[in-house]
C-alpha cells in the first residue's frame, strides 16, 4: 500500500473505531459511517483483479473508502497506462471539505473529483457526459439504492463491478437493502452475491 495513503487510512480507521464503539460523541458533520478495514481490503483485491481505473463512488463522507479505492487504482496503474479517474459524490459540504483535506494529505487529490450535491442529480449529469466506469460503490442514503444502481449500471462497462454497502447491517436498513437485492437478482445481465464482510456487501458484475 502507498505509504502516504496508508498513514491517512490508519488515522481515519482509529477515529472510525472510536465512533463505532459509541463511547465518544461526534457532531453529525464528523460522523464517518465508514466501511470496515476488511471491506477496504476486499474492494482493493476486486479492483486489482478487474484492473479498474475508472471509479464511481456514491457517498464520500471522510473519504476513507475513497482512499482504499485510490490506492487500489494506483496499483493497477503501475501495470496499465490509463488515466485514473475517481468520481465521488457527497451532499454534505462539511464532509466534502474533510474528504478533500484527507485526499490532499494522502497525495491523491489530483486523481479524485468530489462532486458536491445530490447523488441522483450528479449521476444523471455524469450519464449525460457519457462517463464510463469499471467499478462503482454505492454507500449513500438507502432509500434510493435501486435508482443509484440502475444509473451506475448504465455507465459500467461489461465485466465491471458494482458494490453496495450495509446489505446486512445495521438491521434497520434491511427493508431497503432486501428490495435492492431482489431488484438485482431479477436481472439477466447481472451476476450478484451478498458477501458477509464488514456490514455486508452486495457484489454485482455486469455480464
Ligand atoms: C455511509 S457514509 C459514506 C461512507 C464512505 N463511503 C466510507 O466508507 O468512508 C454516506 C455518505 O453519503 C452522503 N449522502 C447521503 N445521502 C446522499 C445523497 N442523496 N446524495 C449525496 N450524498 C449523500 C452522506 O452525507 C454521507 O457522508
């Protein structure tokens, strides 16, 4: 792993562990709601396996997951000469600023574009610009997961992967995540599985 990225990930992981423990109160703008370290490693392996360099993320928060994605893309770049492009969408301006500072500290700010605002709006505008991605990660509000998936799918290349967080936990999301899984499992051009890692990840490949 890149040293500068690893340092920022370790610091954020420390904060995330404190938050998950629930013993320290954080204001809402500093709530990370981050993926677990194992999930970051898992995504890194997936990205390297499919040689992804064009990444779409819906839900940036502190940028913890984005840093995992960026590190994996840098590993791919060593072997593949293609311009990396990571687009990550965040509606909360304070969190976007926080993520930006973390990207700068990790030395990856030039390869990541934070798109401010509502995910649905941002995704429609990316689609109009004919963007194409190898890997997408859905991790924003759970109410619109299906719309996020359908929009992401229209921009994902064949052989590309869409991951979604919180499929199993917290349990109060299950009403939405169960619908999301049912929606995907009915698609003929998608192969998909729920992986019980972290909060539960739905991993879907476009056939
Ligand atoms: C679970 S957190 C993302 C965590 C991040 N992916 C990580 O693992 O480090 C969800 C983020 O999505 C943002 N968000 C929620 N609904 C959104 C929406 N409709 N459009 C854009 N961002 C949204 C929230 O502000 C929050 O920062």
